[in-house]
C-alpha cells in the first residue's frame, strides 16, 4: 500500500514544499552559474529509471566543457569549477531533481539513477535496484555516499528495494539532513568525486 500509492503522494507533497523552501537558494545559484557558465546553468542526461525506463535527469551544471587536444572532455575532477565544488559539497546541484520527482521520473528516496552503460555490468541481484523509482537520496547515500565501494553501494540499494517502508524512508530523510550538514562522504578521494563502475570482477 505504501509503495503503490502513499509514497508517490508524499513525493509530490514534499517536492512542492521543498521547492518553495529552496527557491531563493536556487535563484541565487542560478544567476551565479549563468554568468560562470556563460548561460549554461543546467545539466541534462538520460538515465535509467524504474524498470530501466529512460528519463532525463536535471542537475545544476558544476563542470565546464574543457577538452583535451583530441577533442575529448577532460576528466571530471579537472572540469569541476570552484563554485561547482561548493555546490556539490552542499548537494545543491541535486535540487532541480525535485522537478523529476513531480514528473514521476524519480522519488525523493530510492537508489540513485546511474548510467545506462552500467546496466550490462550489473549482477542479477544488482539489477533489482531498478524495481523502484530512483531517488534524490537513498540508503546507500546515507551509508557512505561516494566514499564506499560500488559493491557496497549496490548492496545498500538492493537492501532498500527489499525492505522499502515508510519508517525506512523517514530514517533516510533524517540521515540525509545530517549528512548534508556535515558534508560527509562526498568524494572517494581528494582528487576525484567517484571512480566509474567497471563491473564486479
């Protein structure tokens, strides 16, 4: 009952409330990024949602588009701007995903939507993370965010899918608030946000 109806109702309700609360912050950051990124404020990317259905995730753009001599984009850690680092550390870059929640692409809480290229690399158990809507925050995020291994992160995702409940969602929301305040587990190391997933072997 909770997952089939009530969770979606709460997603819509709290997404609207949160958007009203954070609108002044988004407005300020919007103008900062508008001038820093020469008009390019948002980052859109196709991600797999529930049952691997494609949707366009919305984020604030925290990286520039600098390329190497061959025309390839530089590594992420070399393209993150100074303002972008602050925005990511405070998780402000995720706030536009509240619109994804309103559209029904995402939930406030669930496994983070990753990249389509990772799907062939998942084990059958790891694929279970797509049985629910992806979330802005999740059990893996409050259990280590980007500081834990991919294997451990997927274990937390599958645990959430198998134990989804109102009380678990309440716990994750509270721990998310604590994590954001403390800015814990944002990076795996000082020189890169998160290593790409290369499979389980």
